[in-house]
C-alpha cells in the first residue's frame, strides 16, 4: 500500500515544551508592540507565511479573505479557523466511509479527527477570551497553550495515518489529499504561533 504517513509536520512541541509554566499572579505580555499597527498587506501576509514549511498553501488559504485587514495575531486566528474547518470536513469524509466494521482504523480516524477539531477550537476559544481582555493579550501562557493544543491535534492526525497504514486500510485519493492539506494547515498555525514574537517585532 502507498504510504500516507505524511504527518511529520512543523516542529510539534516536545514533551518538555508541553510543560506550560504556571501563570504568574499578574502575567505580562511576552509580545509588546504598538497598539496601532498598520494592517498586513499582501506582501506582509507572504512574509508571515514564509515562516512556515508550506508558504504557498498558507498564502493561498489565507489570502482568500481579501476584505479582512490582518495583523500577525489575526493571521494566526484565521489560520486556526481554516485548519479547524478543514479538519471538520475531513472527519465528515471519514464518517462517510465508516460503514465497514472490519475497517476499525477508519472508525478510529473519525474519533481522532473529532478530537483534533476540539483541540483547535480550544485554541481559538482561548485566544478569543484573552483578546476580549484587551491590551497585549498574547502572553507566554496563551502561546504555550495554543502550541500544545495544535501539537495534540497534529498527533491525532499522525495516529490516524499510522493506524491506516498498520491495518492496510485503503482510503481514496481525495481523502488522502484532505489529510495532507489538514496536516499542512495545522503545521502552518503551529509555525505562526511559534514565530509570533519575531513576526510582531518585524511588523
């Protein structure tokens, strides 16, 4: 069977990095930058995407929202929304072929991608909660949490891919393509949040 194990993406956080430090009583922002940054232009979007392993996928996916004025933080949020939507669609695709009891790996993938979607939505929810507080909301603790959740979602994708390969389960080319795209989008989000401090200094 052709290997579909394509889920070795952008630098998932290690076990040590997963250990998010306890929040300080009065957390300060890790990323201080002017509050009136200009919106990111098309060229700036390319610059943000350039920190990822898949800059073309990043730009194509995120530049399809031309009416939005994006700064690096908003680009991160948008990438997570796009990734979560693609994960949701992939979960639906797996459910559509989950009608053979002997193909346990497919059923596992349905659950794994549902969990991955939940992890990405947790990232989005935390960012939205912190953003409502105002100020320099993207603190070290928020970044650590988001990196951990994205990495967990990517692990779900890897586990699905490995399970299909180990069980010799064959899925269609369209689902394979969806799996690759999902992995790339999650990798893109992880790269952007990992490089956010540098991106904000530039912008």
